[in-house]
């Protein structure tokens, strides 16, 4: 499975119906069912090569430690371009990602991170570090 981070804090940029403070917790809450990755991202080609049914393990911290969640792709990555999206398409993107439509509309004038791939997924398994184990061992916390 591809391993990646999912740690961004929404702050004032989240949708009103999202209670989670971070993108990671929004997955657990069921309010984040996709992520957008951009050509500027180091692993963009790996994201582009994913297929329906592939698994990704997201970590809650930028150093890939702590809790993680395994998700399964529900579709092949879909190309998106904020500069070409209608208001309805921006709303649909917002509902899947947990970010506000205002956050998305800010990408209309961006020089970077305005075109990329949207990767849709469903959570499979939440994992947490087992404090009694040495190294990077995990124990299953709950099946989602």
C-alpha cells in the first residue's frame, strides 16, 4: 500500500458540517472521502498510477507516526482543474474533501495546486501505535 500523510488542520477553511479539526480526523468522522494531489507533490506519479481497489495508508503526522488509517480506492484518480470547475463541481469537491468552497475558490487564482488528481476512497481500518511494542508495530484499533 502507498503510505502518505493526512495531517492538515482545517482551521477556518473547513465546511460547516465538518466537526473534525484535521483532515485525518475527518476521514474517521466520515466527512472526508477523497484527497487531491498535485503535480508539485513528490509522489504524484505514484498517486496517478493507483487503481480502484488499491489501498493507501494515511498517517496523522507529517513524520508518518502515530495513528494511521488504511483506505481503499473506490475509483481511479480523476483529473480536476479548479480553474475550469463550475460552482456545482466545486461544491461536490468540497463535500468529498471537507474543505470549504471558499478554500476551493481560492485555487481559481493560484499559480500552483489548481490542477491535479482527486482520489476517492473509503476507510477500511484504523490503526494506532502499540505503546508496549518496540519499533513501528501497530495494533488494530477498529474495523471501519
